[in-house]
C-alpha cells in the first residue's frame, strides 16, 4: 500500500471545514456571520464536507498495482502527446509555489476561524461605512418614496398596472430564485405585520425590541413629525462621529439581511449631557423623547435621552429583517 500525503491533506482540510461549521453552530457564533434563517443551509454544507471527507479517504492509500497502472497511464499519455506539458496530478506531484499558494488560500479561513474569536461589527466599521451620512441617505430615500406614495390619483393610474401585476411577478421570481429568503424565525403573517405597526402608533412608550427594531426604525424615519414628542426605549452601541457636538452621539445597531458582508448601520442621533463620559462601542440602554434634527440637508430623528444605563453587549448583537409569510 502506498500513502499519498497530499490526498491525506485534502481529506484533513475537508474534515476541518466540517468541524469549523459544527463548532460555530455549537457555540452559537454562526449568528455573528449569517442571518439565522440560513443556519439550515450551513448545516447542510457541513454534512456535505463530511461526505466529501469520507470519499477522499479512499484516495489516501492505493495498492502498488494501482500505482503501477497510474504510472503506465501517465507514461502512455506523455508518449502520445505532442506537447511537452503532460504532467498528471494523482496527489503525488511535488509541492510547487503555485500549489503552496492554493493550499494557503484554502487553509487561511480555517486558521482564522479556529484560532481567532468572532469579532462583532463595531463603531470602526460604522465609520468606514459612512456613519451619519448613511443614515441621512436612508432618510432621503424614505422621503423620495413618500413623494412617490403621495402622487395624485390621475398619476397613480399610470403605475397601477405595474404595482399589481409586474411587481408581483418580480416578487414571485425572487422567491423562485431564493425560496429561503422568506423562511426563518422572523417570519410573520401580513396581519401580524400590520398589527405591529398599529402597536407602534398606539403605544404610550415605543419599545424597540430587537424583533421590531428595524420595522419601527423605518416607520419613524419615514414620518418623524408623526412620532415627535413620543417616548422611546431601545439599546445599541455608542458611535461618535467627528463633527458632532460634545453632547451628541449615535446609538447604533447593525442590520443583516443575509450575512455580515451586507450589514448596514441603523441608529438614532442622540443628545445627552453625559455624552462626553461615553465611548465608542459602549453598549447602553436608553429612554428618551423623539425630536428632529438636520444633517447634511436630511431630516433625522433625534433622541433627547432622559435616562441611560450601561449594559453588556448582547450575545447576538445584530438585527435581522422581518419576513412576511406568503400565504
């Protein structure tokens, strides 16, 4: 029997990927990389790696007879090939710079996954993504959508066919391409979705729990004056941007649609007398009153904080969109 080192190395890499995904699920750190609705898909990937590992094991040892046949086949090919390049890789060819580079690229995510802790997106990432400028652009987009919604009836007739037919067709096509988009723990019915919006409009205190944070944030940003003067409770990490007043900061969260690569910052510009005492990435829970402010020509919600307390960073620090169940 002949032992093939490179084939064994490939088997080990497959097993390592399987183990890494299992470890992320076991510790719960998988939610720091992907939306929880995709956990089933990542578990399937782990099983696939395990199957490929068992298949790869069969290639680690070969009998001398099989090895001889491979050598004879390679010699015949080289003899009949008019080109000079007739190399065949059966797992025994020597390591070259190209091969070492290929293995390094594959092994690197394994090393970082096993030996480096999962890092949470923080204020430094918020700054790189644009910080308050992003929040301002979001509100400009909301204003543009509001203007579209307020088109008079004669103009609305021109868009009726698209809204009711083409848009539905696009929506169904999206589901066919990625059915998992509308599956997961955040899935609710259309009636439940509308009920959440009613609770937002009627409750004496707006409580921004993680499950509704994204929805309530969007609704408040659409029509700030409608919620002006209302009391609000929420939590997030502190982000201080250059140019803000000494009593101002942003209480922020990251919203993840699919994975951390598409994370977007949402949050509220806030005013607080104790702001100089707070620092970037400090997690706080606040109670305040909604007001308005202007940043780079965009109107933003402004929270005048009345009460705050420092809290531990949640184990799952990210927010995820609510999926509406299609009946």
